[in-house]
């Protein structure tokens, strides 16, 4: 079957090349699988960041709108206090005339 030691060497080299090829195929498969998982994780993180940015924008808009309402309510309270003070002053002036 084997005529010389060169035939045995060629057989061993071919077996080693097949083993290396199989190992490289498995390594490439696991590398591609890992990259896919990393891509999915990155995608989820990106979606989470987008949701957080959206939440911050909504909160900022709500705070901006509420601050405008607080200014209006502050002005209303100020006018109401002035009105009550004028009523009290006019009432005291009316009591002094009697």
C-alpha cells in the first residue's frame, strides 16, 4: 500500500490539512455566531438609548409647558392677593366712615 515513507508523510499532511480545515470552519462559524449576538445586543442597546432620549425629550417638553403654567398661576395668585388686599382696604375705609 505505501511504497515509501514519502507516501506516509503525504497521508499525514493531508489528514492534518483536513483537521485544520474542519477546525477553521468551526472557528469561523462560532465567530460569525458571536458577531451576530453582539449585533443583536448592540441593537437592543441602541433601542434602549433611543427610548431614553425620547423620555428625556418628553419630560423636557412637559417641564417647559408646566413652567409656563406655573408662571400663569403665579400671576393669577398675585392678582388675587392684590384684589383681596384692595377689598380689605376698601372695607376698612368703609368701616372708618361709619
